[in-house]
C-alpha cells in the first residue's frame, strides 16, 4: 500500500532520499553520543588527573620571597604556583606547541583573580621553550599527589 501511496503522489524518489538521509544522521548522532559517554567514563576511571590551560612564568621581583608553602622562591628551582592542586603535588607540564615537558612541584599559589593554570619558575619555562612568548598552552598531569 505504501508503494501505491508514494507512486500516486509522484514524490516517491525525493521522499525516499530524505528518509534515508534522515535515518543516516539519526544513527550517526546516536553512535557519536554513545562514544562520548564511553570516553567520559574512561577519562573518569583513569588514575591520572589531567588538565589543560595556560602557563606563564614568575617575574624576577618574586625571587627570594616566601611562597605559600613557606619555602623561599628561587627562579633556579623546578617549581610552580597553582590554585587548583594541593601544595606539594608533583606535576608533569607539557608545552602543547613543541611537546617539551618538565616535572615541577607546586609550592605557591597564584593571585585569586588570575585564571592561568600554572605559573612556572624561569628554569622550568626555559626547559619548556616559551620564554620569548610569555604564555603557552599546556597539559598538566598529576604525577604524585600529597596525602
């Protein structure tokens, strides 16, 4: 009966094409949604805490000043400031432009209004290769959390 209805209206080919295309997009969308759900589950189950953001480096005026952890800041140490991770946490910071990475320890906090993920010592920034840029997009992985 459906064949007769489509033939009598003269719209059988365009309507069939529209139905095929619509079902294709519906199936594609549901498959994509399932993959997103699987990826979210996989990322939550991973043992490493990974974050993406912007890194900067300390100004020279902070050299010799006490940090939030109580130690004296030095541009020659592999340290960083971070507002979202506990003091004493070891991080692997990767420059997303060139793939270079460093391991640093969180020993300070950023200004509360600053929205950068980490502020690195100059030694760490030089090893990452972004001294001339000032800011760089980074991937930050927690290596060892403080208990």
